[in-house]
C-alpha cells in the first residue's frame, strides 16, 4: 500500500472514530448496527483489519452518509434527526440511560514507544517494570501481559528481543544494545 493511500486510510479511520465518539457510541454499538463482530469493528477502527470501500460505505451509512461524503474534510457531522432510525435509537438509548462509554483511550502503544525512546530498553527490563512506569490512567487500563504481547509483535519485535528471564518474566532489550 502506498504511503499516500496509507495516510488516507488512517485519516478515514480517525474520522469514523470521531463520528462514533461524537454520538457517544461504543464500538459494540457500531458492530451491532453493522451486524458484525465487535472484534472485527475494533480491528477496522484500530487499523488491524483492512478497510475496503464497501465496509467504509456501510459505516458511513450508519450516519446517513456515503463513504466519499464522510471522507471529505468539509462534511459536517449530521444532526441526530438526520441519522437513520436505528442509529438514532441507539444514540437516544445511550442518552436516556445516562451511561457513557468508558474511555478506551489508554494510549498504551504511545507510552510504550515513549519509554523505548527514553532508552528504558537499552538495558534488559521486564514488561512489568515497563508497566510500572506508565501514567496512572494507562496503567489502570492495561496489564504487563499486554506489554509483552506488544513487544513481541510487529513493528516493535523488529527492534526489541527477549534476552532472558527475571524469575518467571521475560527480559526485553533493544537489539542494538544486546551483548552477545
């Protein structure tokens, strides 16, 4: 995928997330409206799944739009009364119940990358030790197991390796600092 297309895709993902949050909908609400598994919608919004034109159009239809309308910078988010009835019903149900979706903006990847840039992985360190250095809100909503998973998957596993153990936990280190 070209850099330009990748950028457009990321921009569209940010747009669908902005629309969802504007109406205080959860990813579960969207997956219900789209009649797909929540993990599939989560993958689409997070970029782990491919967002094709048909799916983009189905997501835009939740807001009474076509994909090309939703993708325009000049497109205003529709008013509640202009949404399809099924979407209106879920938005109104959320508002009447007073239950707002929990904040899933943990930014775990952002803070993990920040710790890497701050040279916290120049020496061997466990995922739990990294977890302890996270901001409180991120720490409350994540686990050291998630950090282990993130360190062992692309793109981080291309620069970080397991270098042994400390008790039952793996030690991780930037490849460039590993001494053979």
